[in-house]
């Protein structure tokens, strides 16, 4: 934990550092050549409500709810030093009910930063004293629709029509930053999160909420260098902490870059197993070869005291000044975390580059069979402009089904939706947005989860920019 003196010094020098950063940012190239501000990433300038949507195929009548995805949509002038991860948040949603697509809506997250740039008025609610942009995930929590971001702002509650109701600290229980990836335990209904904070280089927190969205406890965990921990994992008895070598960079911040996290060769890569009800002192730390992981597919215990974690791994990521998450993907890996040996064994399940792994989440924390992922371009171009496939992995047989959407078609994250609460694992649909960059249109594609054949397409007559995370939020959870 940082001493009082260290915290005082950091608080005192921050305004000066921010001033220097602003001066240096003005010297950076303008945004006209930034790939995350043009082409398919060109921000939408208008909030739309469309109720006359063309549908091909047949929307399953069992689907009653909203598919909602969030991502960055920078407002106003193209910014110098812009990074894809920090654009103003915008949600895009489609309401399905009774076999019909009732509407498509896109709405900005009403932050003060957005209002300060001339955008819509800010939503009410508590702030943390600095940036309040929220742009990374949106999901149902405690019967509410919550938009999330890591490292900085409190979450934002949305209403059923995707308007920002207000910022939330979960009734006062959340004392610091939250995460983009809280994981729900199917058995207890609890949400578990590992939260880092850009202003606290030496501490992360394990935050637990009950099924109603009330904070049960916050547990500090000592770290070094200010690691960026985008996701975590959860098993029946453990929370899995991914402390990997992307860390806060004061050099990048002073140089004017808006996302000051960089690959750090000096940071020790490790995975921590923390008992669900334990403290930082109870963590069993296990060494892992240097790499980075944005997203976990699933995790469970193998009966021999080891933890299995399936991840999409990168050899390096953000190794230098760059406007997006450029790096070298290593494919889908299975990590066996052995606390007795203090090591992590890595096994490649599929060497093709891929991201956004999603299981049948009823199997989260348990052994499972099926996983859906989005393929990455073979040329390593990670600005999400090239055509990419969708994979369905059968982890028992080792076989995979591949769905290609065609030249110029770019899928985002696809989420699995079960046919019913008690349907067998993998029986249902996967859905997500697909861009047609040639036609400048989009569609919500609903696919058979087994074959990846199209069941229905909800056509959206404009291009929905590539975003981050989406979820199916059922009307009756």
C-alpha cells in the first residue's frame, strides 16, 4: 500500500503532469490519419430511433429482450493523441419481442465530458472527480441495464430505451473504480470483479456484489506498476487475477497520449488464485510466461487443486505509442494454474488469432464444451477493418465450425442465448452486429448456435461503428 507521503506527492504533482501532457498532446499529429476515427470507425453524429426495420428470416419468438452493445463514439472535433479505448460511449440496441424487431436505438452515455464538448446534458449521479466516460460493456445487473468501464468512472444505469438515467455507485457501496467485466456465479448469483484504478499503482480491489447489485465487500490486493487488468476469471472456490505486463506509463502520459498504458518488459507476469472470501494475503501467485490477455472464455477447477482458464492470448500488446490494441495474437489457449508448482502451463487449443470468447454462461465456473469466438485477420491488422470469421469450438472433440460473412463484412462480439433456461449446453442462438463496409450498412445477425447458419437478420440502414462488448438482456431474467 502506498504511504501517506507517496499519495500526497502523487496528488500534488498530478495537475502539473496533466498540464505538461496537454501541451505535448497539442504537438501530436491530428486525428485525420487515425484509423479509429475514419472509415468504419467514423463516429455517428446523430442519435436515431428506427421502428421500421427490415427483417429477413424469422426471429425466434422465444427472444424477448434487447441486444445492446456499447463502444467508443468520439464527439466533436477529431482529437490529437486519440486512442480507440477512450472515445465517448455510445450504446446501440435492438428490441426483439413476439418474433418482431420493434426498434433500433443508439444513444450517447450522458457524461460531463460529453456535455463539456457541446454534447447532450450530463446525467445525474455521483462522480469520482475525474473522467466519467463509460464505453466498454453493457449488461443486466440486479434487474437493471448497466453500462460499465474500468479504471475510472462509476457505472451508468440505462432505461429500457437506452437513455442514461444516472451514474451509480451501487447505492454508496462502491468506493472506487469498477470493471468492464464482472462475472456472475450461476450458483450464488453473486458478481465478482477485479478493479484497477489509474490513480493507484500499488492496489487493485476484489469487489463482490449480490444478485440485486448491492456491494457485499471490497478487498484490497497489493500490486506493482499499476497493471491494466481488463478481465478476471471465476471458479467455484476462487477468483482468478491476471497480473500481466501491460502497466501504467508515466512517459506515455507526459508525452500527451490519452491512453497511458504500455507493454512493460520489467513487470512480472503472474496469475493469482484468491479464495472467494479471502484477502490479499491468501492469494497463491503462479508465474506465467510474459503475454497479455484481454478476455477469458471460461474457468473451472479440475479436481486436483488446479484451475483451468481458457483465454485469447497475445505475445505482446500495445508495445509502443499506437492508437489502438495492436499486438501479436497467439490464438485460443488453455492455462492450467497449479498453485502447488507455482506455475501456469499454457496449451494452444487453436493457433488462429481470435478474440471475444463467449461460453454458454450457465456453464461459467464449471467444465464446459462449447465456446464461440471472433476470428482476427490473418495479416494481424487489429483495427477491426478486415473481414473476420466467427468460430464455434467444440472443446471435447477439438473441432470447430467456421462462419464467414463475406468480403467487406466485419462481425463484432457474438453472445450465446439459450433456447430456454433448462436447454442443454449450446442449444440456442448466438447474436451480434455485422458491418458491411461496402454498403455502409449493418445487421443484427441471429445464428443457430450449433451450425452458425443464419436464423434471422435485422437490417440497420447505416453503419454501426465497431464497438466493444454486447449482451442479450432478457426482458424477464
